[in-house]
C-alpha cells in the first residue's frame, strides 16, 4: 500500500520544477476569506491561501494575463521563489492555490463541489481582478487561464462551471487541465463497481482532509462491497458531467492532456469533456492530447501493456511547448500557428501517434458465446480480428446477457497478442459490467475502455473477459455464479 500511495502522490502532484531566478520578484502570499465550512469535523470560517507570482516586467503600464495553478490530491500550492520560471519568462503572472482542506487553507476537501471549491476559485479570481498589473477584458474580468493536473485540473472545471452556473459565463479565457475527470462517480466506481486500489490509495493519502461524509462512505463501501448512495450523492455535482446534464457548456478553448494508460481517470473521461462539456465553437478551438502515463498503475490481473511516453505532444515540440503556445495564442494574442484543433491526438499502446476526427466505432465483429464464472476463473481472450489493424477511440460490446447468481460482475478489455495465451490488455485498462439481479437474458451494451493501438501482422486483437481485476480488488462477484454472453458483437473504432 505504501508503494501505491507514493504513486498517487507522484501522479497527482503536478507542479513545475523550481528554477533559480534573479529576474522576477518573490511571490506574495495572501489568504482570502471564502465560504464557511459546514462539515461537523471542522465548521467555521475558511481562508483560501495563495501565492502570487508577478513577472518582472509587469506593471500598471504593462499589464499581463494570469494563470491559476493548483496541486494534485494530497498536495499543496507552490510558493518557493524561482518557481514557474517558464510561465513568468513568457509574460504570465501565476497564482498558485492551496485548495480547501490542503496546505494552509482551512476547511475540509469537498472534492471540487461547486458550493465549496467552486466558490473558492471565484474568490481567487476576484482577488486577481484587484491586482493593478493584471490585464483585463472588462471590469472585474481579468485575462485568465489555468494549469494543473488531476485535482489541479478538477479545480479548473469547478471554477469555470460554477461561474457559468451563477452568471451564464466564466471569466476564464482558456484552460489547460491534465489527467482529470468528467464524472467522479464514473471514474471511482464505474457501473457502481469500485476501483478499490485507487479509492483506497486516495483515501489514505489525505486522511486529515476528508469530510465526515467521506469517512463514513468509505467505511460502508469496505463492509458492503458497494458504492454507497452517500458517496454517489457526495460526488454527483463535482465535475463537468453534472453541469453537462444541466445543459451547461463552456465556451472557451481547452487543452486536454489525458493519460490513455491512466486507470483512475481514463481516456473516456477526457473524451466526454471534449465532446460534451464544450460548445461547438470552443471544441473547434480545443485539442485533446492522449499519452501513456498519468495515474498509471501496471495491470497484472489481467496482464496489460503500454509504452510510456507522449508521442503526440512530441509533434508539437513537447507538451510544455504546446501548452505555452496554446496559452499565448488564447491569452496574449500570439499568432495562431497551432494546428489540429477539434481533433483527437492519441498515442498508441506501442508508442505511435494516431490523429483522428472521430472516436466513434466504425466496424462490427461477431464473436462466439462467452461464459465466465465468478471468483476463481482465469482471464480468457477471444479473438476479434487479425492484424495489421489500427484502432483509436471508444469500442463497445453488445450481447444478450444471462446470469446465474445475484450481483454478478465481470471485467472487459481489448488486448493484443500472438495467441490467447500471451494477449495483453491495451493500456492497462478494464471496465466492469454488473448484473445486480438474476437475469435470464437481456440485451446489454457494455462500454469498453477507450484505447489506441496498432495490431501488427502476425498478431491479433482479442476481447479479454475476466471475473477479477487488480484495479477492483475485492469487488468481483459477491456470490458464486456465472455470466453468459450470447449473440456477441464488438463495435471497433478502426482507423486508417
């Protein structure tokens, strides 16, 4: 467990490295009053503490845009002099935020709830608007972008959507969130089957920050093996998915950088943000860059694979260069030289880059009947097609599903190999299917993990089916039984 927690902190604490600088002033540390804490563990007034980094050349006569920055889960703001050199040298101010419950800020973490963290971000923007060296679009409307990953990506959507909910628009002019979510319920417990390995690690990484609701919900989940109603309600509002369901969209450009081998916030979360959380105009000015990394624990049951790297960003000169160019174009009015807007740029499991206008399935393959038992059966791989073949996007499984037993669960993925014996799961991701009741035959559509892969000649694409997954430890079927899939087809996003 210590190893997993260490990987959590490493994955989510996305903070630029410090560099010595004699050019830019030391940051100014400020704590701002925000909405009070209502949780009984720590009720009362709350301050949100920030560090304000001003570029050396910024002044009332030379105003500059500002980037908000925040930390990953369990982390804290960046406040050391000399930090954010690449942003400051490029002419951006930076305000790094201790989110509620972390660092020097008060209260408990409500995990990007609009009523708490969303309001906190609004208070920070209000403060930025008072700085006399900040460029403005209009009164109380600073020229504003945002950076950060994981929880440091979640605050960006929380702030922007909370403003849109309250006023119909956001004061952000561009966002650059990395490895973050669309729906926390879908991420932490897809189909109400808990990603136990990640949920346990995240819970342990920030024990002092949790609300009483989260403490109680975690304990209930361990005892019952279910995703408690209290947890579903706690996380329901805390992401773009909630606002999309209410009819809200962001009308600003967004640079999405998502780990395809990320098995906490997988590629499907970024696809949902790209396709559903943005207006058509915003999407046409946005990019989705998928890479192999992020919250990327290796999958050993079933065995998976992914070559680490960022092949698609490399075509833009690397992600750091792309991010700076994106921010300069959208906040500073730099010449628009970036290409590939409105498209998906997805790194394959073997290290290549596929750029596509769509992630929708294009081809359907028929499979034989599949039987998987509960609890002790080994993973099985069923051949779908022979290579050479390239897939990139969102596949799905269709079948007539029957179960013998209550609360039957199975896990599905696409895999590649020379035979069923050596087939490995693409980019280490599986998704569950759950039948809560006895089922004598019902047509189901099962979403499979969004992936990108090239299948070379001499190898084949397989459907992997397993009753157990190490990302969902102790959350396989609760009782003995079996799941039978008949009239099975797989819809594949074949490219090229």
